[in-house]
């Protein structure tokens, strides 16, 4: 990790802790050291790669909640020591932090966040479910954002202005590229900015509510010097119905979205793009900037908002955007403190960097850090402490493409706590239509791929000092590129823990995962983990 990125992420983690300490009533901090022995065996597939190694790791957690500061975070660092089989020494990181600070009452709030996880490099490559051993086709992903927001009311009139700066980078060192299959670029890094302005009134003095809003998005990606620019101005009217808790809503306005990039440098012998560090395309220094996507014109939608109680909200809208039909929706249900559900349907033109940073910014500041699993290949969903709250980012991390795309997606997060059992999970679907230079011989313009993911867990305590849990994850990636393979993968694991005294806990787990690529033999592996944890 570069010094600049280290300073940014470390500053966000440390800054959140320092600010919280200054104002916190009773901040909660935790520190853990783990020593694990892992054995992995090839159960089916090519080769017989059996490995054993020791993993030494440490974890820090923090949670702060008071009138001024709401923050939560965790950081996990592990070191693997090989013992037998083909495994290398390695360091691994996982981290997540969200903070919301009320800087000036009724005027200024500040939000920030940081994420350290992994993402898949090659869309048609391996899809490991666990970050164990020498995982293939995974790269470390870093993302961070900061967002000050000014919000104030003048009588019945509400004003809002926010600015977000986000940085996302993939630190891959995998220079190898597929011999067969599609030729595509791998995401490197991006810097994004977003400005949002809105002014409006709720129903009251007027029989309807209204709002005028504007959003500007600006992103520069290092891959082929890509530029992303989007601007919209939208007016909205909301009319509540008198006899039922339903409001009719309609909006319309203007939007313009543009993307551009330079051409890749081609090898004069093979005619293929020259690749640099991490297998990324090298920019042709003699190439001019070319417009790859432009949509400009009027947009409109209409729908309904139903709020039968303070714990339930449902919203659905249908309209026209990006020159095509657009459907969005939201369902939030909190029937009790022990159960909840959130369903989000989106339609948006964005990129890998925007997808990851938007997911991080959309996650609640009160995170459930116990559901951050460092052994998973990447974090599919960021769960909130409130039941059923959170944000899923699996569709973004599932393929680290350098291209922009239009994504129509649906994600659901749910949590249910019974007397002894606790259920939680996330499900999602995403359909991407890629944006690229149509005149390039390696263009992905118009290519459509689809991805499905699921993450489910169930657990219960067996006694005051022991417990058991079961989890399942699954992914299906349907690749729309010519010559590319679809990839299906899944895993099942069972975990048991036993505490001894106040600080020592024994943990044991057994898992099986498998993956299947078109034209290749199904790969199935089994793993066993036994370890001790010391809690400070």
C-alpha cells in the first residue's frame, strides 16, 4: 500500500477514534489476538493441492454513540506462516469504518468512512468464496470518502448542500492475464467528487410538498485517463392522500451524462493492448480524448410512497432515464427491534470506484462489526446495527472492471432474532450494460452481464459460554463477453466457539466450497480451522 493511501485510511480510522473520544459518553473498544491452524484439502478437481499453515492475526473494534458522534469500525491484520504445501507467506487486511459527526447543531454534519477488502480481478476467472491459502483472482481494495453537509430550515423551507470526495484503488500485483478469453482492462484507481443541492417544503401550509434538487458527479479514473461527468436538475411534487397513508409523487427535469477516455497502446506485432503493472492497459501517448458515452435530455418519473406506520416505508417509481425505461424502489420494514428488512432497487450509470464508494457512504454509521468476516473473499454486504439495515456492495466487488456501465440492480438485507436463533443475510441481482469506445477493436460497448449473490447465516448460543453458527454464500456470474465463461461458486461452513474465563475463546470451523467455470472441471475444496482468541 502506498504511503499516501496509508495516510488517508489511517487518518480516517484514527480521526474517527480521536473525535469520538473527545465527546463520547461510554465508548466501546475491543482488541483481540488470534492464533489459528488451518488445513485445506482438494476434494475434487485438477491437481491435489493440500496445504497447512498457521495464521496470526489481530483485530481492533470501536463503537461510539452520543449526541455529537456516531461511529463504528473494525480493523483486522493477519500474517500467514506456511507449513506444508504450495502456500506463500502473506499479510492480509480487512477494515471498515463509518462516522457521522454533528459539528454545528441544525447546520453542519460531517460523514466519513473507509473500507479495506478485496475484489475479483478477472470476470471470467476463479471465484473463491474464502480468502484462505493462496486465493486466486483476488486483489486488495481500498476506498475512503469524506462528506460535509449543510442542512438548515428557514421556517417551512428546507435547504441542503453536500460535497463528497471519494478515493478508491485496487492494489493488484497479479500481472498474469488469461491466455484465452476476452481482453479487458482491470480497474486501477479513481478520484470522485459529488455535489448535491436541494431546496423544498413538506406538505403543511400547502396541500403538497415540493423539492428542487441538483446533483453533479465528477470522476477521474487512471485507466486510459477516463473521465466521468454527470449533471441533473430535478423538480419533484408530492401529494399526500387524505384518507390513506399514501402519497403520489412525480418528478421531472434535465440530465446530462458523459464519459470519455484515451486509446490503449497497441503492440505492433500482436495487435493486442500493451499491459502495464497489474495487467492494466497502457495509454497511447499519441491518442486524443474520445467521447465514449453521452446522454442528454429530459427525464421524468412518477410513483407512490406508502407509510402505514413509522416502522414501514415502501416507495416505487417508474419513468424514463438514460433514454430508456427506468424503475426504482425502496422497502424498509422494522416490525420490531429484533427484525428488519431493507430492499433497494436502483438504476444508475456509474463505475467500479463509484459503486464501492457509494455503497460505503450509504452504509449506516452504526455498523454491526461482528458480521465483518475477514475469511470471506470480499465483503458482500455492510450490515447495520439496526436490524435489517445496511448496504450491499457485492455487485461492485464481484468484478473490478475499468469500464463505466449502466447498472440496474436489486439488493435485500434482512435480520431476524428469535428466542435462541438469529438469522441474517443479503441477496442481490445486478445487470450491467457496459460503456466503451465502440470504435475500439476490444470494445465492451453494449456488452451485458448479470450477477447474482446470496449470503445467509444462522446461529445460536448453546450455553452461556458456547455457541454454533452455520453460513452459506453463493455467486453466479453470467458473462456477456464473447469467448468468456460463466462462473458459479458457493460455500457452506459451520462454526463453533467455547469461552474459557473472561479473555480466552476457542474457535473451530469446517467449510466446503466449490466453483465451476464453463469448460472446466468443478473445483471443490474442504477446510478445517482450529484456533484460540485472547480478548483484552
